[in-house]
């Protein structure tokens, strides 16, 4: 009866556990839209934009959560206390709160999403080194209903305290001295102080009074929602969260860290993985539950989950093969057509031609029989019987080898084997217990039973084809880093507990009792007793063998520990009872001298008795203790040891002593001390170098500003051609020198890890046109065609560091021009990917130059690297440009590379990820040129194609030809047909017949000339061209490369001009804007004063001068200026101090909020931030670029 009861209990237990839990089903139910509550004024974590949309670090985190998990959310922005109250509603989540006892009573918390430090902001009368507890006579304030309020009440109850509803109120109270300290979250406090222009007004304490994790918060009673939130957080790629944190808090260390798998890979492994990240995957589509294709054809099962884990950890692609059996996939793998096999059993024979990873899963094989038929107790009982085995599986080979008398019958799968067993075609079937149980439960089979286990345990591994050997240690590390929780989750997801087992012969006889005689029953009882006795004897023998083996293992482990570690045992009174040889050898005592002594003889006297008492009190409660301590040897010298202390218990489970297990780390400690000293010296050297570079930059840029600025002003005066060329050469040489200086400074920033970006809104079309204009002269001098851009640009503004993009393009285009002797240089910009918030742009710079060999390409982006020594001698250059460009591209989340053929030219490309500006440029409606018919004459295919694309975009009827003769033919045909061309766009430089010659022939034909206006495109741009072109019959000319908007304006103008109107040029198509404003320039250098004055007057600005900050304050007290340009380094009073005095509320200046733009030769990392922190609004580096100056005037003088 006991056996029957046991059997029923087992059956019931397995039946219950074969069904998924109710909570597991509920997890899969949709939860609908989740309301996400955020505080409306909590910079930089959550706040409301002027357009009403939410923004901030926590807002973007939950937006990323929503997108990753395909779960809709909606944001509600409220004051802090109203948001807390709203959480009580169902399906509502707060973006982020600290955890405290009060909130834990009514709320559940998600996994942590961030960490925030709480600090103190004092008024100026309190020193930043002061401790809050030492200032009990001050009044402090905190946010109402916040963590800080409850923390202060609990820990600083004796202080006079108040609360505020907004941080603005707290700052006003601090300024009015109503309170002397504000306790707040530091990142939020810094952001709001800077926004108010109060940076430097208060004292920021060095004391951090709390550092708290931030959690998503929901009301209690919603376990399904909490589980979904946590699972969703774990689904978000860590690198995406780190990007968000760096975007919002660039100076703080990210809370999230990259996975341990990636962190454990070597530099070479990471490099190899970045170059090899896509692999074909051979699978077994019919091996459930280990792997199979589900009803949707998706790769599923245990192995599939392990493959998914590897893909996520390593950021690689593993693409399963389709339409192959496992045997076919293995053959393709052997031929090298498949890269990786997902699940394969290891054998010595296979190891000769396959590369195996370490096994990631073990499988036990069992025998299955049919009820009321042959009962297979073991493989030996199957001699002469038919046994079903899956064809091609490794255990087919093993069983055939070990049991040659068994008749093996090949089956296609587990399902096929079980069907054959049910039909009687085979007597038994062998496969893994997991696969058999899966099929039995899936198909509700009840006439088969598992009769016994086989002696075979197989290990499931991955296999990697020849040539991909570096992937093996990477995969091994990946699976080794998988925690037990993850392994258990995969196994529990696929392996059912329900197992219907067979019973022993005694059970069969028990069920047959009603039909057997009493005599057989008696014999059976004696038989069972003898058998039980034999089992007990066998068990004792086995236990004795295990005991002996365990003793041997223990002795071996002790020997291994003695070889590696210092071991000391003491009793509960601190008396030494054992010390191993290694401990005695290092400490200098022999064992007899130690045993019986108190362990205090080893103390180095750098810890108090209380310290050791506290440690032993903790260990006595069953805890372990681990730390680094110093011990004293017999001769007095001290050693550092890494020590673990564990408690010892007697047979009555009472504490009897302690065991020390230590490792000598004295050498490591000395090394750490030496490294710390070396780092300190290196930091001092770096600080000196940084100071030198900053000073050098300022000293060089100050005269350079004068040279370039005065040259720009000189070029705007009436000069003869020779003088103009001289001045242009001076300007180009100065700008080349400036580029070299910038490269050296950027390299120093790269070395120090200080290269940073300054994202601002910019217009891509303007950027490329300005860049092309600055390089056109260089290209023309070499007789090259510069086409920039060579395609139609996206009609949109972006937010990025346009100066750095210009620097990259300037380097690539400049190199292309430098290494190209004839032909063209073309610049393309395309949109690769685009979302609502971000765009991935691809830039390509193609040339017809010298090209590069593969060997040269591989080292091109290294620092100080050029193609070869002859290149340096012939073309010059520092070899820093491409290395710095690579660093900048990577900072913008992109890549850089090239395609080149030696002797045929190169295409350098780079991609960047940048933000979209809120104000999308409206799509222009080009309808005013629709009635015009235009002929384009250009021998260059790229130029011709670009002009054709633009005219198509503007809905203009047009014809493209590549020579003067063909142009004359088209013009004549059009006149005869009564549909003449209204405008002809002629290229200046063409073979056989150039633009001037073609214009002369057109002018000679009065019928054509009377109906067709002429526009010249030239890259020569010499003074005197206006008269010469007008005489030739041209109505306008533009310098190449042509700005697309200027070309459109020029065509619009030409379409309506008559012969008496002046020649149209780029300057008449786009005049400089004029600003009727009064500006104060604060500059101590007389030359720089004249440069600034000359540049600003070009824009119609009235300029006043001040030589230092003190003069500036006097001027601002007497005159209502519109804008201030402020130098930083000046005698008497520098720009920083002057700005701070201007911004003071009690300042006597007429307008303390006047825009102030730094115009300084300081251009090192941190200089811009230093200016903005001082209260300045913008930053322009010297030498001053007129275009940058124009952009700044537009930003800060919009009403003019």
C-alpha cells in the first residue's frame, strides 16, 4: 500500500508541475497604455519644453523602454506632490523616485534606473569644506514631500527647517538670506542654477550627504505590471542607456555598465569581433525541446535561447539555415559553407575535424518501452531486440559499439521513434529524457513508459568551422559569464517535470497479486528480502568507497590549499591551534613557537582591539569576513595579506574556533603604491603640459587674429590683380598655419581624453557652401573641378557640432585636392537612416588622384601616419588630420573608412549620428522658373548631372550637353522649332571650345542671342572678369562650386533682366545682412580692436571700444548697448570678472541681462564652459571667422 500511495503522490506531483503557473500566463496578458508621471520642473531629469512636450533623462529612458518593449506609454507632467498623488491610480508609473520607509508602505519599486547624489548649496558666507552637522545655527530648506525632507527630519531634527514647492523659491530664499542652505539633488540643482545665470553666486558644499538609487514607482497590488516593467528594463541594450546618460550628464560616470562578457574580452578579441560579427548558423530543425522550428518557422528551444543570449551579449548576428536537416547542415558545415553549428555532441572522433566550444548543456539518455509489452530494464536486456535510434546522432555510434548484438533501427526523430514504439515496429527507444518527455506531454501519450536510465551522459556544445578559431574563446567566455538564474530560466522554460516512469519487477508482481498463488507470494517475499539485503550490502560497500574517495579528495584539496595559501586556525579564545608550513615559512616562526600562543603576536598594531572584536562578533553569527590586513613577522617586518576568516563548529553545531585563509599580497601593495606615485607625477606633468598648450594657443592666436582679420579687410578694398594675389596668399598661408596649430591642440586633447563636442543647430547647405568657397581657390590653382555638394541635400536643419563636421570635411577635401593632379574632387551627402529625433548622414569625398595600396590604407588613420615617406616630402602635412577626424567621427557615433585603388583615385567616407532640429525647413515651392527653358553646357559629367537634378527639382524644362558644338546645334534647332532656350548655363573651362568662345559664337547669331540669356560658371574668379564677361554677352556669372540657393536666385533674376541691367554675381544674389545695432568690443590688443571694428562695420554695426573689464563696466553704465564682445585675458580686470559683475542683480549697468559673447584666443578644452559658467552667452574663438561672426550676430540681434 505504501508503494501505491508513493506512486500516486509522485504522479500527482509531476502532474501539477507539468503546467505553467498562473502568474506566468498573466505575465503574457496585455496591460494597455501605461501612464508615466514626471515632475514638470526637475532639470535635467524631467521638464516641459516650451511646446509642451516632455523631455529629460528619465523621460527619454522610459521612451526607450517603450520602444524596446513595444509597450505604449503616455506622459503626464505635474508638480512634484501632485505627481506623487497620481501614482495611486492603476497602470500608472512614476519616472523615478528614491526609496524610503514611507514610500515602501504604499508603493512597489522597479529595478534601479539611475543614481543621484544629494548635496548642499550654501550662501556665500559659508565655506564649502564645512560639515552640515557643525552648522546647527543655520536654517535649511528642502523640496516639499521629497526624500530630502524626510531625510533631514530623521537625521537633522535639531535644525530649523522649512520646505519649498519649487527650486526657484529656494534660490530666492537663499539670496535673501531667509535660509542659509538648500539640500537638493545635485544634477538638478546645478542645471537650474546655470539656467538662472547664478553660477558662482552660491557655495557648493564638498559634502555629499546621501547617494541614492532611483527607481520607477507604482502603487502596490500590481504584480503583473511590476514584472513587465522589470523585464522591460532588462531588455534594453545597456549601450543605449549609457548613450542617454552621457548625453544628459556628460561629466558623470554612467550608472549602467557594459556586460561582464564584453568586459572580459581582450582587446584583440574585441577587435576581431568588430570585424567579424555576422555568422551563418547550422541547426537541427527537429530536435525538441533542444532546438526546432516552431509553427511560425522560428528557431526555438534550449539551444535557440543560448544562441539568443550570445547574440545579445556579443552584438553579433547568428542567422539560422533554412530548409536543411541536421545531417545536411553538418555536411555543409564540414565543407565550410556554414560558420557555426548551434548544438552538437562532442566525441573524440569529431574533434579531429571540428572545433568545439566548451559544453553549455548536459543530456541524460533513457530507455522507453511500451506498457504491457517487453520491459527493457537496461541496454543489456535488449540483446537480439529491436532498438530505435535517431539516424546520425552520436549515441547511435556509442550504443552500436558497446552493444553489437542489439538490432538498431534508424528513425527520423523522437516523434517518429515513439510512433514506431507504439505500433510495435521496435521493442524500445533511446533518447534524452528531456526530448522524450517533451513529446509525451505534447502529444498526450499514455501507453509508453520510461523504464531506466542508460550510462550515457552527453554534452551539448557549439562547433565553429575552420578559419574562425578566434570565435571559440569568445563564445566560451560568453557562456561562462551566464549566471545560474539565466541558465535555470532557460531550462525551466523548456523542460517539463512530468515523467511517466516504469516500475521494477517487484511492482509488476505487486499489481499481479490477485492472480498469483500464495506460494509464489511467499517465494517473492523471501526473494525481495534477499534482494533488499544485497542492495543494503552493496550500498554500504559503495558508501565506504565514497568515504575513502572523499578522504583522498580532501587530502588532495588540503595539499593544494597548503601549496597556495597561508592557513591559521585559532580557538574561540584566540589561541593558535594550527599553522601550515607556508604560513610558518613567511612569518618566521616554527609551528611549535606558534601553537598555544594568542594570535595577537601577529598583529601589526595598525588595528585596534575593538576592530578585531567587531570582526569576531560578526563571524560568530555565522558570517564570513574578507579584507586586506597587515601581519607582523617574528623579526618585526610586516606583510600585507588578503584574508578570509570563517567560523568552525563542533559536532553539536557550537562555535569552536576560526580559520584564517590568506594570500601574501605585499608585492602587489608595493606595486600599487609605486603606480599611485607614478600616476601623481604623470598628472603633474599633464597639468603642466595643458597649461603650456593653453598659453601657447592664446599667444599664437592673438597675432594670428590680426594677420587673418586685417587680410580679410584688405581683400575687401580696391587692389590690382597682383596685390590681390599677394593678399590672398598671405591669408591662405595664415589659415594653413592655423590648421596646423589646431591639429596640434586637438592631438593634445585626444591624448588627454578631453576632445569634446559642442552641438548647435546648423544648416547643412550653408556649411557645405562655405566649405567649398574656402577650398575653391586651392582647387582652381591645381586646375581641378571641385563639386561640393555633388547631390541634392536633405531639406532640413540639424543639431551637432558643425565646426567639427567642417573640420573633418576640410581635412578630407583638402587631402583629396592635395593628392589629385588632374580631374575632379566631388563631395556627396546622403541620409542613411532617419527617425523623428535622429538622422544618420553619410558623407563621401571622391577624387581622381593617386589612390592608395592596401598596405597604406591599413595604417592611414594612425597618428603621425602618412602613406609613405615620399608622400610627406612631396605633399607635406603632420599626419594628424585623419587620426583626429577618426576620433571626431567616433565621438559623433559614426564610422570612417575609404575605398581606393592605387593609381585610380580614392573615396573617403564617414557616417555620423546627429539630432534633428525642431524647425524642419519648409519645402520650397519652385514654380517661378516653370516657364523657362534652360540649356546646360558642361564637359564634366558630375557637374552636369548635379545641375540636371537641381533643374528637375525646380520643375524646369532643360537639356544637358557636354560641348560647345553640341550646344550650338541645340540652340539652332530650338530657334527653328519656335521654342528657343531662355537661359544657357555655360562652363568656363571646356576642351576645344571654352565658355568665352561659345558665348562669342552665340552673340554673333542675333536670332539666338536676342532670345537666350547667358550665365557663366567659372572657378577662376579674377578681378576684371565683370567687364570682360559683360562684353562677351553674359548676364551673370557665379564662381564654382555653386551654392544651390544662390544659383536659384541668380536664375530667377536673369529670367527677368534686360541688357541695361548690371551683371549678376554671387555677391549681388546674396548680400551681407546689415544690423543697425550698437556693440561694445572689450579688447586690450590694439590690432585686435581694429580687426573686430572692421569686421563688425561690414555688417552695419556701430562699434565702441573698451580696453579692459573696468572700462567696459563704465561704458555699460552710461550707454544702452545691444551686445558685448568680451575678451577673456586683459589687464586691470579680465573678461570673466567683468561678466560676473555685469550679471550681479545689484550691478549698476543699464542692462544686466545684455548678451555677452566671448571673443578669445583661449581654445583649449574647458575654455568654452568656463566662459559660459562665468555668465557669458556665446563663444567665438580667435582668429575670428567672418561667417561665425555673422551667425552670432543673427543669433543675438534677431530684431535687427
